[in-house]
C-alpha cells in the first residue's frame, strides 16, 4: 500500500497543461474533420491518431507528473513543425504557430518536472512511501 505523493502543481503548470490539452484537442478535431472534407483521408487519419495519442498522454500521465510524458510530449511540436517545413506555404504558418504554442506549454510545465526545491516531490516511482 503506497501513500499518495502530492506533485505540487502550481498555476504555471496548470496553464501550460491546459494549453497543451486544448491544442491537442483542437488538432484532433481539425484533422478528424479533414478526413471527410479533403481528398486525402489516409493522411488525415494518421494525423488524427497522432494527435489523439498526444491528447491521451497529456491528459493522463503528463498531468500525473510522469517525466517520460514530458519528454514524449515534445513529439507534438516536432510533429507539427516538420510537416510545416515541407508543406504549402499557405498552411505552414498555422502549423508553426501551433508548434510554438505547444513549446510554450511545455516550457511552462518544465519546472514541475525537473524542480529540486524542498517540499516539491518529483513524480518518480522511488519517491512513493510505503505504509506498513
């Protein structure tokens, strides 16, 4: 039986988490609608699955403070910026802007994942205390 560890999420973490969550949600819905609107359903189905995965990682393990989720979430802005680099110039600015917003969200949450301040417990498996 293990005791619950308080991750100590501050307002900066919550704002960054909400930014990432909203971005992943909107991108999932956008790409899901583009499956039916444009003539490349396979491409947009892949983007929808990618964004849905990002949403689930941000919603559950990222919010719990699992460090691997913070590193994995960097795939979201990278996954937006790389296609923008090879896409049509008319749409690239939107992908770059979304990637920048995601980077902002990640930077806002970084302190909670890597802080060594007294009273702030890093969310790692070895940090939970066992009750006897």
